[in-house]
C-alpha cells in the first residue's frame, strides 16, 4: 500500500480507517487506545514498534504494566 496517498485525520473522538475490502483496519478510541486489525498489519507493527508487546492491553490492573 502506498501510504503517501493516505490521509489519517484524528479529532480526538472515536475513529477508524480501513480499506474497501476490510483487509486491515485501525481503530482509535477517545480513551487513547489504538487497535490494529489484519494479520499482516499486526505483524508489521510488531516488527516496527520497539517494545510492541509492552503496549498490549492486559486488563485494568496497573501492576500488569510495570
């Protein structure tokens, strides 16, 4: 995908972006969470974001994120 032609705009409200065939999606919550959907996108993010596993939601217990 040519990301140069993509315009991501976020207003602070709920928002999501996807392709017409729904092969991937990005969902942003007003609660500051980001969800990636689509196996290839998730695998790419795991390789691209340092400490990716640190940012996976594990529950509400703050001690899980130390």
